[in-house]
C-alpha cells in the first residue's frame, strides 16, 4: 500500500450483496489475485473499478502484473480486453441433458 494511503482515515461505505455473472477463467484469476493480496474479491473489484473510473489504466504494480500473467496461464484464461464486447454466453444444457447428449 502506498505511504499516502496508510495515514488516511477510512472512508465509510454501505456495501450490498450482488449476484454478478462472470466468465469462469476470469473469476478464477481474480480470486487468485485477491487471495495473493489478502483481500476479498469484492475489495479487489472495487479497487479495479475505482481506478478505471478515474482513468487510471493500471491499478497493479509490475510485480502483480507478472503474477496475474502466471495465474492466467495456470487457469487457462485467454480472454483479452479486445474480447470484452464480443463475449457470448454458452447455452447451458437442458435440464436432465448431459453434455455428450447435446452433441448428437
């Protein structure tokens, strides 16, 4: 944490529970980063979004970016920022239908 943030008074907020759907490999990487930084997934997402809203493009240190690349490799995340407007959710199998039955 930067020195200027260590001496600041906490900002009191009201948090709400949300059920956000997200690409599974991206979520795995985010959870790994949160665990590495000893913070909750919600805290990590808040930080990323607040940085983005202020136009701060990189909320992570060079070391954390290296660790993120390792997590992406471990968890098979191949998505890039340029994919963000072209994502289409795979249809879930019908109730009682196995994945192999869908292919036939």
